[in-house]
C-alpha cells in the first residue's frame, strides 16, 4: 500500500538497513496490544503471509475468508487480502483473550515489521521508524534483522522487492487496459498467488514456487522482469 506522505512527518528522518540498531523493541511492555487493535484494513497480506498462516493454523485461504479472519479489499487497483478486525472488539482475529498473538511464530510481515516501515527506492528498499504509531516511547534498541526474526532475510527482502515491483507494474498497466481486462488481471493474480495453495514445506521451497508463478504471470501479461 502506497503512502503519499512526507517521510520527515512520520519518522526520525533516517533510513536504515537490516544490520542497523533501532529503537523498536517493545517486548518489555507487558500486556500491551495496542498495535493489534483498530488497524482497519491496513494489515495487507502478501503471498508468503498467507502461506505461513496456512501452515501454522492448518487452514486454507477460503477457510480464512469464510471464518472472517481475513477479507478482500482493493489496494492500488489490485484485489488483496488483509487481516479483518473483529467487529465486537476491533482487534486482530488472532489476538487471544489476554492480549497475546496466537500466531506469533507465523505472524504476517507487517506485524513483524512494526513499528518500522519500508521506504522503496529505485533498486531496493530501506527501513524507517514510524515515530507516531507505537504508544511505547522508551523502546529498547534492537538490530532490525533480529527484530524481524525471518530466516534468510536476504532472500525475503528480494522476494518483498519482487512482489512490490510486480504490484506497481500491475497498477501502471491498468491505465492502458479495458475494464474487462483489468478484472481479468486482478482475479488472475488473486487466484495465482493466494487462492492456489503452495506445496512448499519450507521458506526455500516457497520462494522457488513463488518465482515460478511470478514468471508465468509476467509472461502471460507481458510484464518485464525487474
């Protein structure tokens, strides 16, 4: 999801790499689950997020939709899933009764990232601290790659950049497509990357399967690899 804001207004004005130390660690804030509430449709899920959830809680994409854990919304012209806040508590559907994340080991990428954000550049992205989003002001310092807790972070960052670039291409491509062809594109992407289950048993296998699907979709719609 693109945000048209001045970075200086939402961050400390600095950009970081995964090896940098930042004040992001809020783990000693016992019982706080503020960042798991009132998020609306902002916790957008990428294909790996869905793969992790499916493996972790043993439920397929359609089951997650039907039980109301996720929902579909249009984001920058594409139909993408996001976590659906509970109607009664406005909390994440995976937040348990004592304010703990019940899917912490396989939580979505945006949740792992918070209170950090990604700033995309021409050939990659760097991280920034969202200074107004977390209520805890005296957070501890932690290395970004440790905070994310993602195996083979280099491969994950390459995947994220690939997915971001692809969605940007889809958005740009829609300007020249008819309404019918836009519908075909959005539904095909949804079916290919989300509705069709991944067979991979580990992260390496997921990346291989994702790359194969990406190559097929790019070829079908004439998108150049970036």
